[in-house]
C-alpha cells in the first residue's frame, strides 16, 4: 500500500493529497500538510459551484483532527477564497471538513455521537475542546444531517407540547410523530407564531395529510391547528384533563383547610407550650384542620393505589367533610370516563357535566365549562385512543439531556442534540 493512501486512511480524509507530515514529539502534535484534489478546488463554500479564484485568503489554516493515541492531529492547508456569483467572496470549501468549521468531519461526528451518550464536561476533557465548541459542533452536525433526511415523511398523527428548558420562562415547542415515536421538529418559543413555523415548513399539502393532533387544552395550539390543518382531528390529552380536575379538587381542599383553621382559632382553646396535659381540653377543629392538611395525597392518588392508611384517611374525609368528598368523587368520575368505550363515555361525560353544574362547588362549576368547551376533543381522544404520552416521554428525555450536559447556553445546540438523539437518525 502506498504511503499516501496509508496517511489518507489514518487521517480520515478523501479527495485529498497529503503532502508532508511533521511530528513534534515534545508538544505531542502531528501536523499534516494537505491540499484538495483538483475536482474539489475553486468552489463556493455555500453552494459548491465552480467559481473563479479571488485570492489566497489569510494564508494557511489548521483543522483539528481525531487524536492518534495521545498525540493531537492537525491538518494544515491554504485557505483560498473564491468569488461566487450568488454568495460573493467566500472561503473555498475543503473535502475533509464542513464549511466554516475548524474541525474535520470525523472529529465533528465523534463529538456529536459522544454528546448523545455522555455529558459535555466529559466530552471537553476527552476531546480536549472548549464547552462552547461542543454546542457549535452539535448544531453543525445536525444542520448537515437534516439535509439528508425528510423529517416530515409519512407524517399523519402528531403530538404537540411545550417544555421549559431554562429558567426565566424559556420554552421549546416540540412536535412528535405518534406512529414512529420520533421527535419531528422543535423550536424555541411558546406561541402561535412558533407553531405556525412548523406548519409553514410542513407545507399546505402535507398539513392537510395530518389526520390527528394530540395536545393539552392550550388555546394557542388549538387555533393554529384549526387554521393550518383544518381536517385534523384534535384530541385532548387525558392526563391534562384529569389534572384540571385534580387542581380543582386541591382548591376545594385548601378552602376546607382554611375554614377548619379559622374555626380552630375561634373555638379551640389556645395551646400552651410543651406537651399538652392529660386533662387538657380537646381541640376538635385543630385536629380536623391537621387531618385535611395531610390528606392531599389520599385525594390525589387513584383508589387502586391507596395504602391502608390513605384509605382510612379517605373514609374519614367522607364522614367529616361531605363537600370535599363530593369534589373527590367528581374528580374520580371524570378519570373513569377515559376508561369507558366511546359510546358509554359520551353518555357518562354528559352526566358528569350535569352533575358538576349542579354540585354548588365553584371550582368544579368552572371546570365543567372548560370540559364543555373541549368536549369534542375529549371524546375524540377516547375514540381514537390518543394521548400526549409520547410527547411527555420526549420532554422527559430532553430534560435529562439538559441535566446530563449541565445546561445549554443556546437553544439551537439543545434542539440539534435532541433531534440527533430522538429524531430517528
């Protein structure tokens, strides 16, 4: 095998001449002088079209390559500039690195793969690069990868949700493919304009091919979907609907707790310091306030998951506070509806709305108005068996990436890493 071919293989370069090798044993750096073959010279770095040579640029440049053991490898070549008719004066591309990159293709790909497996701190130590360099490489690799795949191919059923990725109300809007379980699209923001960007990228024809869209009850999602994909069936996420009922139940519980504390201040004797005496008067209202305060998890959890102690606490609530017990039964009634067949669920939902409307509990009277507003999407979710479970799973994985990487300064780097890891590539 010729020496030129051996060095091309070791350096991981193609369409390249290796002119000279300089190894400095003291600094442990290997510098390979290279130049592109004729077919790769004098092209525009943006469009790769043949362009006339402009000048020699700022002299020779270096690109960081994959290390050979403990020795750092650098590729050195002339950074010529060309004059493109479309993009003007720009640096000519090289076959061993991406345009405007200071690292070789293999180096970028290695860092991008490591970013999907470990933390950015570990990458900076292993690859001997800066923290910000990792984010720039991830963004660059994803920009190159997405050109090779049609991420919107065969897209019919999608889930939409937002995720907080940083303090200060910094959000990403994510779109997930229900059929293949992959992350399709993500962008910084949490509003109509952000989601409209997805449908604009999807195009009018493909937007009409969307058959189902699952989401929470956010009005900004519903309005954009109704405008951009009018034929899609909107499905309300069961988890969020039951969460509304749980929040209404907790509002009733807090009201009952405050009423019990108020009654305790008015009716119960003041408690002295230390352990109460054996003949101290009973303080029933204080005991009731403490019991209501500590019953939150017994009210929140599903009946089949309650411990014996929580079951006893729930039975005590039914006996001592009928209003709070009624709120609990309303919450459980709404949860059970999602387990019924579509025909039975329709009738059960109508009965639940009538019950909540007459329950004389303001929190649930308000909730039933929201249920009536989202009635069609709730029934569609039951009929088609669609929820935002996949989307919430993706959100959890994105949060885990953020924690493992110890944060991201730029949302573009986080989106690129999420797409590389969860986009099916």
